[in-house]
């Protein structure tokens, strides 16, 4: 069964093109290491909630947008091996200058329970 890594981050609006360039540089590594799909989605309709919401989850500032991303893997074993390679890859040293505050990223691994075409 497939496995999904999900990410939510806040990116300064001024860094949108820099973020896209960053994603186009580093996201192919996920595919190189076994992922089947990577999506980076720029927030378009991210409403404020009454109790919690995406913006609060990543402490997004007024001049930031929420980015919702996920990486699809064929299974958890491929994901575990792929992420280990990803994190050890020397090309990742260049990722230190990312266009967002990584300390406010939320992420997790998920097992699909419903999948529709």
C-alpha cells in the first residue's frame, strides 16, 4: 500500500518564485529515491478557523502564504529508504538556504485508508 509524507509551511509572499525554484531543485530528489509523485500547492483559499486552521498551525504571518505539500511513495519501506538517502544526499547541503522558516513546518507520514480515482 502507498505511503504519504505531508507537509505544511508558511512562505513569505515575496519568496514565492524563490520557493518554486527551490522545489524544482530539490523535489526531483524524492523521485530519484523512489517517490511516485510530489505536489507543492500554494494556498489560494485558506480561511481562518474559529479554533484552529492551517495559518495558525504554522504561525503564518500576514505577509505569508500557506503551502501544502505531499510526497507519494509506493510503500513505507520505499519511503523509509528514500528519505534516508534524501537526508544524506550531499546536494541537500544547498537546501540550508530555503525560502521559508523550517522551524514552523509541520509534517508527518500517513497510510491511506480511502483512495478514489
